[in-house]
C-alpha cells in the first residue's frame, strides 16, 4: 500500500510539474511577442479608470498570468512610465483577467481535452517539417498549450481508483478536507499552496482536478478561492523589493485588492455559505471554481473602482514618500504649480 500511495503522489507531482512547464512556456512565448505592445498600450491609456481596468483584464487574458501583468506594471511604475493612479485600475483588471484565462483549465474535464493534448504532436511535426520563423512560433504555442492539458490529465490520473494507489490518495485527500472544514484553515491551506508554487493558475488546476474527482464541495471551494487570491500577491511583492517607492505602492495595491476583497466579502460569504452553495448546484464542479473566482474578482473591482481615490490614499499612508519625492510628483502633475497661483 505504501508504494502504491508513493507512486500516486509522485504521479501527481509529475502532473503539476508538466503543467507548470506548459504554463511558463506558454506565458513566455506570448510575452515575448506581446509584452512591448502591452507596455505601449499601458503608456497611452491615460487616467480613465474603466479603460485601465479593461486593459488590465485584456492583457492578463492574453499573456495568461496576472502575476506577469502585475510585475510588468511594477516595472513601468518604477521607470516612471505609469503613475500609481494609472496602475491601480490596471491591477484591478488583471485580477479579473486571470479568472477569465483560468476558464480554459475547466475544459480539462471534457473530452475536448484530448484534441488539445494532440497539439503537442502537431506542434512538434511543424517544427520537424519547417524552419520558418513564424510557423515555428505557432508550433511552440501549440506545444505549450498541449503540454498544459497533458499535465492536467496526468494529475487527474493520480486520483483514479483504478490507477496504482489512486483509491488511497483519494481517501487521504477526502479525510484531510473532512478534517479541515474550518474556513480560515481552508484559506490558509490554499494560501500556502499558491505561495509555494508561485502560481494561482497552478493551484486552480490542482483544485479543479480534485473537484472533478469529487473531493471538494462548493463550500470548500469558496474558501480555497479566497486563499489563492491572497497567495498570488507574494510574487509581485517580491518583485517590488529592489524598486522605488512608487513601484512598491503598485505591488501593495495588488495585495490590497485581494486583501480588501477578502475583508469585504468573507463576512458575507461565511454566514451565508449554505444559502450560496445551492445556487451553484446546477454547475459542473470544475466550473464552480473559475465562476466563483470571476464573480468575486468582478465584485471586488466594482467596489474598489468606486473608492479608487481612498484606496490610493491608503497605499500612500502605508508607503510614505520622501519629502523631495512628494514635490517631484506634484510638479509632474502640474509643472506650473505655485507659479500660476501668483497671477
């Protein structure tokens, strides 16, 4: 029994590894061709919060990573290309964009996944048959996209009762989630997992696989989503360590979006969990995670976009500027400030 459980755990870890390779490769390919364009769009978008929100959501959906989008924003703020006010709405949109991109993962529960997995073969075939630069880039995209679904399939096999120690592994996870029913513990569990693997997308994939195997009910899913949203903020915070104060503010804003969303909506969801859960009964288990995440991110963005100025003030209180930096920022907003007041 021990060896069967060990083999299943190793198989699960292999699936996570393959999935992460696919995600990183897919994201890097798209960023290599689209990051400069995304930056130019960020530079030209102005101060319209709705435009910034849409740009953040669209950019994250394209490059398949809210973390990557946030790191780009931190870099642009650090370079003085974007202001904190501009970056705020983009960060809000990035969180919604990651929920939209994660909906692709839900397709792993349906037979269409086998067509996506076959993209690895077709991409490899293209690379063998031609050296054309554009064709090879398309082939790389196909291979990376296919690898994502291969990883998801490997993960799902680890939970199958007829596969090695799949029954023992399934029973083990069932026992764990039966023991860990307290919402704050579920949030902490998802937070730790997301922080360790540095990817909310990978954490979502793991939980989708478990939901498909029947190991998660919707009540547990809600709290796991809260935890994943908090865990994904750590990468941007780490990226902001060597940057200036403005860039640190952008990273803090990313944290505040998810933290304030948790503080606002967790007190609503917790007492009403058994009234909310039946609303999702008709939805396939693998869709419940992405749909709830999307609803939560959109609701958080709707609230914080209204209070975007108080949120900016809170960030400024948390990360205070040096006196000379405040003067520079005021002059950047109005270079004739003080001079025009005299006339």
